[in-house]
C-alpha cells in the first residue's frame, strides 16, 4: 500500500504542476490573442477554467498529504495531550466522513453525466471526465487522513511505551 501511496503522491504533484503550466499557457495565449490580435477563442477559456478547477482539487489533496490543511489550533493550548489526542482523532473521523460523502456524491455526479451523456458546451468534452476529479481527489483525501492517523497513532503508542510524555503533533 505504501508503494501505491508513493506513486499517487508523485502522480498528483506532477499532474498539478502540469495543470499549472497548462493554465498559465492557456491564459497567456488568450491574453495575447485578445489584446494583440483583437480576437478571442472560447475553447481556450473553457480549457483554462477546467484546468483551474482541477488544479484546485489536486492542490487540496496535496495539502492533505503534506498535512498543511487548515485546522483550528486554539484547542491545542487548553487540552492535555491525551484529551487532545482524542479530540483530534474525532475531528479527523468527522473529516473522513465528510470527504467520503463528497466522494460518493462525486461518483454519483460522474454516473449522472454518463447516464445523460452530458458534454461541455464548447469543447464537447464528456462531463464525466471533467467531474471525475471530484471523487478521485476526495477519495485520495480519505485515504491520506486514514493512513496519517494510523501512523500518528502508532508513533504515539511507541512514545507511551518508552515512558516519555506523549505529545501530539498534528
């Protein structure tokens, strides 16, 4: 499983970098066309919009992988380490549940796009392909949060077995 997660990590980073480059090039070309040649291509705008949305979803998944997501930290100041451990675990379980629901709804959206054969207005790209980023990235986030908590729990148990004071670094 570690090999799969490592592959997915490299894939999503490279894919996000590629999306950023594509987005920058598409917008640059569109700006040149609009201001130098006084013409605009609608398909460039649609491709740039799709690239931007995909980039956001992949960036959020990468932030979860690197544990750089937003978290309320004021609780850390007031709770003892053991209570903080369980509060963080509960918060992550709720987050996993939320992400799992969004992944499921994303799958249903993709299924709906397939069932109704929905295509994008300009490029005629199948909307199921465009919507597929939602279940993919939310599933990645579920996997990452679960494995992060398993690793964090094991590290915490090792700290307790050594007899030192446990600290929670999330």
